[in-house]
C-alpha cells in the first residue's frame, strides 16, 4: 500500500475512534495534550481547608544538607544546579522534624499548588485504612463487589480490596496517558468516571501477578464512596487526615465533573510541598500525629512492608512504592512527584517537578539518606 493510502486509512480509523469518544474528553486531551502539574486549574474539585493552628516543621540556622548531588551515570553537580536542570519546582529535606533544605525553582514558591498525580494513590490507601478502623469497610479480604455489586456481571466478583491495594487485581486497563483512547486518559480527562467503572472487566485471574493500573485505585475510591456514610471522599480526607495533620494550606481533590462528581482517587490531590511532607511524616511516625493515632499503626506497617505473596511485587505494597528492601518507602507521581520516607534516618524528602528530568530520583533520595 502506498504511503499516502496508509496515512489516509490511519486518519480514517482515527476519525472513527474519535466519533466514539465524548467530545469534551477529546477536546480536553487535544487542548492539554499531556498531564501537567498545573492541571488543578482545569478540573472541578472539592476543597480541603487549612488548619487555624498549622503544624510547621522546625528550621535551623545551621542546616545540614548535601551541597553536591552524585547521579548514578554522571559527574558530581551542585545540588541547586542539579535540581533546576532536572525540572524540579520544589525540593525539601526534613531530618528529625527540621527543614534542612527547602528551595523552589522556575517561578514556584512555598505557597505554589502542585498536582500530586499518583501520589494520591497513597492517600487513598490511608483512607482505606481509616475506613477499616472506623468499621465502614469490614476487611480488605472481602470482594470489592460487596460495595460495587454492579461489577459482578463483568466477572470481577473474585477481586478483593487487597488485590486492588497491591495492584494484583487482573483488571483490563490501558495505563497510557498519551493514547487519547486509553483507559488512563479517559479516567483523567473524561467526565463519566462512574460509567467507566461500571464497564471495567478482568484481564486475568486476581492474585497472580503485579500489574500497575490506575483503574485499581479508582475502584478503591468507588469502594470508599459507597462505604462512607453521608460523606464524600474529600470530606473524609478532611476529617481523618487534613484537619488532624494541621495542614498549613488549603488544598483540593479534582473531580471528573462539577455536579455530583467523583474524586479522581488515582491522582489529582492538589497541595503544597510542605503539606505533602506532612503526609510522609504521618507514616514516618507510624500513623501517629502529635500523640493522636490518625492512621492505625498496623495499617502503616502492612502498607510499607516487603511482600511477594499472591502475586504481589516486593517493590510495591498498599499503594506505596518501596525503592529498596531496607525499610524506606515513597509516594510517587507520573511527572516525578515524590514523598520519600526513610524511618531509619528519621528523614523525609519531597521532590515536585514539571517532569522527571534526566534523574534517577529514588537513587538520589537513597544517596542523600546515606549522607546523614
């Protein structure tokens, strides 16, 4: 077939697929093209309210932070230059509750809002732990269809909440954000999350292998929505996490649509670097905040331990990434958003960026941790 004909056929196929896609979803994808850390501006959201008595990390006149960064595949660089060169907008190092390093780049500052992307998955996991403690969810070993019975007819009746947490649910889901017809793009840009959820189907038997898909976390959000009495997910986050942690700033959680919208629990918690750091501190302190147990200690332990049973990957547990087998763990977003926690060093590192840049961030975090 001639090149011109191939292009014509490809364009015809594309137009046919576009005809099947809701116009608002396609227009969002075409206009914005790819996820951006300012996407909190383009989606409707529910608000989170700052504390009237905010918790603030201590500062010191003699900070102890590395002056140089040693990338695994490059020469040693000045830390400020390295962060700026690799598209960082915020970088915090907190040791023993004291800010050792806090800098912002490319026009960003302490009060700048940044979209979390998949770091929100870890927050969704926190809320599942709280809902278990509150008795709204009976067990993570129960089928998710106890809360979403409409999915039984799709063949998902054997998928448990634990399968969703460990990304071993066997859900058929295209994780691509660059394909406008993929599931991740539909979940991100679309306005019909509940409809998309009702259409989800299995790809393989649950509990067999790790497969990271955002659809699993959105199903956790749907479970939460059904389990919570007289509260939406954002209100529950405000009650259980945002208020107890005495957050410094207002924040928000993006929705699929303005009227009766559903939180995008797989992404899209919009906050500031210091408040993201507090989420890390909560787990560093085993779910305890200033003497109050906010998230059950056992849940924190289960969420961040190495476990390879029933298809689980050692490097990922209940919506948390494990960069090593040494007890550290982290929240992670697609554009290089991280909250890294190293309990052995009493250390938290927050990195927010416009992109990963050309950096192996987990390696950088572990190298910084080793310097303390």
